[in-house]
C-alpha cells in the first residue's frame, strides 16, 4: 500500500496562492480545500438574498457582502467564503488585509448536497467562535426550507421555515426576510 502525503501550507502561502487562483479554496489548519462549484439554483438564491438584504438595509448601519470576500476565523485558522455575510458598521479587516474580514453579524449559506452536513455542523461550530456572529441561515436549494439560528442568552435557537408565505425574523438586523423573495424565480 502506498501512502500519500498531504501537503500543508502556512497561512501566508495560502493567501499568496489564493490571491493568484482562478477558483477559490478554503483554508483548514494548513490544508487548502477547493470549493465545489454551485448550481443555477444555488447562484440564484444567493443573488436573491444579497439583493434583497441590500435593498432592506440601504441607509442603515448594516452592509451585506457576497461570497467573493473571505472570512478569516483566527481561533480555528480558517479562511472561508460564506455565500452572504452582513456586517454592522465597517467590516473589520484581518491585519489590514483587504480580502479578509473578521466580524459578520449574519452569515447565510445556501446548502449544496456535498456541503450541507459540513455547513450545519463543523462550519457552524467554527462560526460560533466569532464574537460578533449572532444569526445563521441555512437555505435549501432543492425545496423551500430554511433553518434559522439566532444567538440567545442561553444558547442558539433553531427555527425552521418551509412556506413561501412566511417571513424570517432577523433580530440582529431588526427586519424580516420574506421567503418568497429568497426563492423568487427558483424552479424545483
């Protein structure tokens, strides 16, 4: 049996590679993990959420950002690309980098079959180490179904939504997201 050795990279090596890469990769404890490609529904849902949040938050102290910006999580030495993040005030940059932020209050992940379990479990555990992080949405792309987690004094509260007529309360942003807007133009 032939053993294969994994190559491990420093954070700076990863950042250099990522700055020149044509496709994004995540960083996990020295490993560079390619991100899977998305589907048409995945892209449309992410776009719908970003545009909808941008409209609702215009003129406020909150700013939604798309998946092009990397979230750095120092405690876990991870560089991740959430589908949508929302920041209160100015995004805090990692060591004055312009491509890594530290302080989202809301993170949205559109679930893919290959990443759904990771997004629900390990990634959520890692996100919870972010002091500013208060809400997490997991959005299904193959059915109307959204899991909403909100930080409460005694832990995280989970609420499920599965009806186009419902709205999701986002306490950290003081607004509600209409599910029909999230799934506008989506065919299952």
